[in-house]
């Protein structure tokens, strides 16, 4: 019910913007929190960023703080992950996820995210 897009190949230092939208109109506005996670080859899925329903609270993993920005569009139909100053260690499949009950500050735990989109691959070459 969620779909992520925007991945691709980038050079270290480049920027990419990922988008996550819902297949059903208004679906995103029903969530308490939304987040982005990533999974690199051979590694566990890890939290990247989360945003509250109002958009007023955002959270980031230490590894991306200061480089990535999560936001909604004005109509709250799409969640973005703006990724700047990309590093080779950012290479992973990125997933958007959502929860109807967890506050955004607890969205670091992927077990609490009930809705997931298919991932989009980001490859950063150094």
C-alpha cells in the first residue's frame, strides 16, 4: 500500500531524493508516524529517519543526521527523504514504512511499523 521511488546510482557527495506515496488516496494522513529504513547487503534492516503525523517532529539515525531530511509534501500525500552528501556506506535498499499507533519518536523499531513499501535501491560509488 506504500510505494517508494527515487533510488538509483549516485557518486559520493551527490544528492538523491526518495519519495514514498500511498496507493490509496488519503492513506498517508491516517498514520501516526512514517519512517525510512534501509538494508545493506548482509546487514540487518536499520532505522534511517521518522516523521510525526503533523510533520513537526523528525528523527534521524546518527549516521545520517545533518545530511538527510525527511518531510511531507503540502498535501501530505507523499513523504520524502532528501539525501545529501551521500557516502558509499549509504548504499542499501531503502524502505518506507508507517504506523497507525506508534509515535514518531518510537519509529526506530521496525517491528512496530505495520505498513511497508517495496524498497528502492540506492547505490553510491566512491
